[in-house]
C-alpha cells in the first residue's frame, strides 16, 4: 500500500474507528450491570476503616 492510500484510510475509516472506540470506552463504566463493581471499587478505600 502506498502512503496516500494509508493516509486516506486513516483520515476516513481510521478516524471513525477511533471515535467509536473512544465512545465505547467512555460509556463502558456506565453500564447498568457494572454498578456493583463500581460501588465496590468506590468503597474499597474504606474496607479496613475501624471507625465505620
């Protein structure tokens, strides 16, 4: 493949693929099924707390 062909691919489909990957990775923690794991991670620092 020539440089121009690779540049054209990156400017069109590559950009679309990176945008879709970005949006997927941003939305992944907000899934309803991830709620329990997110709450566990948020409260992990209080696990060994003696005052709670």
